C-alpha cells in the first residue's frame, strides 16, 4: 500500500543529530515561525559560524543546550554594536530592573548559573524587592545598583532607553515609547531557539526565570535546586521570541 504524503515526509525527515555534520544540517533546516526571516537567517549564520570544525560534537551539545553558545554569540554581537545616541540611562535609576509578568525575565541555563554564582555569597541580605515588589532581587535596595553587574544576563545588557519617564511608566504597567532592546537580545533568543529546534530529540534546551534564580540564590538555595524550581515551561522560549519579533515590527512601523 503506498504511503500517504504525510507518512512519506515523516519517513524522509532526518533523525536527531548524532555528529557535527548532522548537527549543522539540523541547524540549517530549523524553522522558527513568527520570527522575521532576516533575523532567523542572521542568527543561523552566526550559529553555524560558531560551530567551527574544531569544536567536538559533545562540546557543541553542551554549549548549545546550556545557552552558552547563544550567550557567546550575543556578547560578541553586543561588542560590535555602537551605543545608540541620546540614551537617558543613569546609574541607580533601576526602573529597567523591575520584572513584571509571569516569566520573571527569560535567561538561559548558562546565564542562570552565572547569576546564581554571583549572588550566592550575598545570601540573607536585603534585596531589590524592598525597593519595589517586582524589582530584581539582585538590586541593592538602598543604592538601586545591581550587585551582580558583571554577571548580568543579555536581557539586562541590551535594554536601553531615551526617556527615563518611559521606563518608570512601563514598570508601573503603562505603555510609553522611548525604550527598546539592542539587536543582540533578539539574536541571542533566536540562536537559543534554533538550538532547541536542532536538538529536538537529542537533549533538552530550557529557559529560566531570572527573578526566581536571583531569589533562590539570596535564600542560599543550591544551584541545581534553584534551576529546577526556576525552569520555564517549554512554551516560554517561543513566547519570548515572538514578543521580541513584535517589538521589531512595531519599531519598523
């Protein structure tokens, strides 16, 4: 009996990657509905460039699944991105460190572990929620300065504003133009999403709640337990990817 077209497509679909060559093929074939094609292709090209021949398959799996690859690519892009003119960002402002919403700020496992390591020595100290109930716990509530500045994830590094009053309004739940994210943020998230798509059936690729990780560290929770409790649902990465894509569309309009 002849196969149906759907069955034929399933039979022709390659299995999970098992070496560097099949991993490259899986990255090249990954599709991300909802992300502008130019963003997906830029992220794909950067990811394939990162996957150079000297990198072993085992190392690639580790760094792709943890988000270390996405972080390295995002940081390299951020280093090459000129700072936009006219920014109103000032030390101690901290309205950008208020984390509304259920996701608590989307970070990779690599970013979560780095942040946890930076904050665990501060366990038991006052945190940012003493300044604002939805503030990032990494904030010092007295100075409004980040106590894990060098370890801050990409979501923090890429947020910029030309109007501090817009940051304050957004933090209180009111839309106001004047803020945005640098391109490195959507590229980082898109790279991580490509990694997840390429590694489907091989190894999981998670995201984590930034606020929950920081809270757990300041409570003295060990890193494995902190990551387990802060892990996002599988849908969260795609939701964040699409949210950033909508921001690009609004900016273009």
